[in-house]
C-alpha cells in the first residue's frame, strides 16, 4: 500500500522562524508515515487552484505554509498522539513531565585523540533524572517532537550543560564539551538571549553539534553558522554519512569537526565500500582543515581501521563509556593500542600483532620472518601464564612486547634481542600487572627499555644478562617516563644488567616521579650521558632505594645529575654488602643523594663504596642544596673530587649530620671551598676506624673520637 503524498507549497521563507515552521510541518508529516515534498509557490492558491495543483502534482493534499500550516501541524500532532499505544502514551506523558520540571541530566563520553590516546574532549549525552531509564534520548526527542516541545529540549540542554561546565571546570581541564543542538528547534527570545550570553562566556569550552533530523535549507544553515561564528564557537557536523548529512551541508556549514556516523564505522573491517567512503571523508576533512571524528567505535578492529585511516578523534564504547563522572584518562591498554595503530599510520606500514594467549615458547626469528612487530601477552587469557621469547645470535627483532593489564606470570628472555620503533618501550607492562622477568643467556633491548607503570610490579630473576641501549631526547631504561611514577622494581637476578642512556634527559632505572626500587643481588654497569640524568632513582619525586649484595658501577657525564637518589626530590639510599663505584663529571652532580632535594639520608654498611667526581658543584654523599644525614659502619669509602665547589659530604650549607664508625674512609679533594663539608664539627661523629681527609693536598683535620 502506497503512502499518502503531501505537497507543501510555500513562498521563499522571509525569516528563519517561518522556514522552521515549514521544516517542522515536513517532520510531522513524515512522522505520520506519509511522504512529503516542498515546492515553491508564486502566489497563495485558492480552492480551485488547489484542486488543479492536486491533479498536477499527483498529491493527496496540498498544504499551505503560514497560519494554515500551523493549524495543520497541530491537527496532525493530535492524530499522531491519538494513534499511540497505551505504553507509548504513558511514555509521552513522562517526557512531558520531564520537560516541565527539567528533569534532564547529562553523562560525559570522552572523545579521544587518535594521535596521543589522551582525552581531547567530551560529548554531553542526555539522560532522564526521573529514574525512567527506558526513556532513551531517541524516545525523549520523538515524544518532544510530537508535543511540539523540541525547543524545550534545546533550552534544557544548553542551560544544564553550561551549568555543569561551570561547576566542573576543574575536572574538565578546559577540554571542549560537545553539545547537541537541533537546527529546527525554536527558543523564546528571552531564552535565546540568556543562552547566547552564557555561550559567549564559554566560547572556548564548547563545540556545538548540529544534529540533522531533517534536511536543513540554505537559509537555516547560514543563520546557524553566522550565529555561532559571531560567538566564536566551533561547529561539529554530527552523524555525517547517514540520512541527510551530505557533502552539500558539509560545504555550507564548513564546520571545524565532522563526526562520521557509527553506521559507517560498524564492522568497517568487513566492508571495503565503507572503508573507501570513510577514507574519502577523512581525506576531504584534512584537505579543508577539518578534524575527522569516528563515532561508535565498539571493537578493537574498528579502532584499528579508523586510526590507520588517519582519523583525528575517536568516540565509542571501546575507548570509554559515557559516565556521570568526568573520566580523566582512558584505560592504559586501549591507549597503548591507539598509539600502536597510530605508529602504523605514521609509518604507512601495517603492524602485525602476535597474540601469545597460551603458555609456550616463541621463536623471535619465526615472528620476524612472518612480519610480526608486536607481541601481545595476556589479551585473552589473563590468568597466570609463562611465555618464553627465544632469540638467536645476531638477530635483532624490530618490535616490542605489550603485557596486558592485570596479567600475572613470567616472561622469559632467552638470548632475545628487540629494537622498538617510534620511541616506545621494548617491553611494556600493563596496569596492575605482576610480571617476573627471567633472564637466560645474553639479551638486548634497543631504542626502548622496560615500562613499569606505578600500579604494577616487575621482578628480575635468572643468571642471564640484559643490555639496554637508549639514545633519545627523553628516555628510561627500566621504570617509567619522566612525567610518571614507576611501580615496584625488584632486582633478584645473578647476571649483569647493563644500561647505556644518551639524550637530553634520561634515567637508567626509575622514573620521573619515583617509585619502589630494591636491589638484592647481581651486577650492574650503568652509563648516563645526558644534559640531565639519573642512574637509579627519580627526577622529581621522593625516592627510597635499598641495595645489597651486588656489584654496581656508574659512569655519569651530565650537566645536572645523580648517581643513586633523586635529582630534585628527597631521597633515602641504603646500601649493604656491596661494591659500588660512581665516576661522574658535570656542572652539578651528587653521587649518592640529591641536588635540590629538601632532605637526603644515605647509609652505607659492610661494603666498599667509591666516588670519583669532577665538576663545578659536586658532592659525593648528600644533597647539594638541602639537608643531609649520612651514616656508615664497617665499610670502606673512597672519595676523589675536584671542582670549584667540590665537597665530600653534604651540600652548600651547614645542614649536614654525619656518623662514621668502624670504617676505612679516604677523601682527596681539590676545591675552592677549602673544605670537604660545610657541616660544623659538632654535627660530625667519627670514631673507631681509619680515616684520611685531604683537601687541596693538605690534611683536613676532623675530630676522631
């Protein structure tokens, strides 16, 4: 059975309001399951002309715009409401009550950068506060339209969201909030002026999404664009590629964002036609300085396809669900996926991912031949499991290992060599993971080390060796980046850990904000050659390090640096039964302690400790610009130093306390300070041992008790 066809005859609209009436009339007719078309009329037709028009246009009825159109809209609404079922009428009444009392709230769904994995902004999504969760946004809009109250939805949306932005500005961190707007919705003049004033105050905080329920005409589009341009507000064209969203509207709006409809993203990996269409949209956007946003991303395959196509922004359940709370970061595993797929896009090369979901032995040579550049451990099986990566002499596999969040198990490196790409870690632990790294034979990591997030732990075991080579602007060997903290790192292996760090800022073991580090055995050779560098510890966070039963050699060439401790934070270093050597050269350096940390505590016992330093401001033990508490017993300490402000103990103030007992201490300094410490003698407790203090070639007398 064919649908009734209504033809609207209208003069060219004289105003946006009159045009909105025509659009509303068309929408109501279509909602009544009838077909509708709009045709221009030179003059208003009388009864006889109308009959002729019916014949000419083969239509069931010809409708006039204007007052007669308004009356018809109301009549059609009443008919549509009368035809509703009892359940639908109850829902319509509920929506009416919600709009009467403004019982609408909004959940925030993160919009994520495809370049960084960071949250770019949020879309505010409408929800009822009346406890009627069955009233979806679609139903609310449907019944509001039947009631002729889309304008009330528009008013509530703007008032409520702008109020939320004011209340939660600190959580939002000035990220833009995308607000859905209905082009055909009409506001009362006073409401419009109030909202316009508030929008003007939030021009940098909001993006208006134009939701196209019907095909907007050129007059309406121009009016909308002009309105928001005058307010300095950016536009997003929503649901592009579906319904009436087309190239004509895109060219007329010229928005800052295009949101590619979820129908095009759904299972895009299975549909070549979708892939071609989406790629064309993205290319068009980039050619016209528009950001392309893929909405409705719900699977990792969809995520991979859209990121590799070059989309700028991502929105969907896979990256983050809508939430009444402001989500500050997406899950780390998803962020890592985004960065991996982005690296594929940047390099123009598809990254093959090998999923190691079963316990077993993986031959790196076989993976390299097959083109795999990423090994994913624990994606599907997050229970305890062990994986062995076996290499062979002379083979360096280009790629990296990702360990999923919440994973517990062993990763065994057996003569394995990995070289990461694009500055990523060679081995990256997921959040809340507990990994035991077992070393067998000689293992090598290049261009990236081992990332240990603050929520995770890494324990090293085995008799094999691990060599890490880094040469980047900012890098870390084992730990985390300079803006983060590291999780628990425990060295219990017997082999050699060798780490070479070059670049602007680097840390061999540790992170920027610090974390738990313990060394209980093994051999270590650490070389740091950076502007700012730390061998073991942190850059700015407080740091506690416990070392025992090991051999440890550090070679530092820096402008500012620390051997073991924290560069600018407080530090506590405890070493026992170990042989530790620090050879350092730089402008400001501390072998054991800190540069500007407020306080520093160092304790040596039952071992041999060396410091050989050259620089302008240097100290062997302590904080250069803070307080120092140094104690030593039953240990040998040898300090060699030269520089304008070279010190053996403490910093450039008197806030140093020292307790040496039953030890063999030898100090030789060449310094313009003519001192080995600025600590007053009453702060020094030296007894029961062999002590030799030389400054500028002469004995420096400390009281020996």
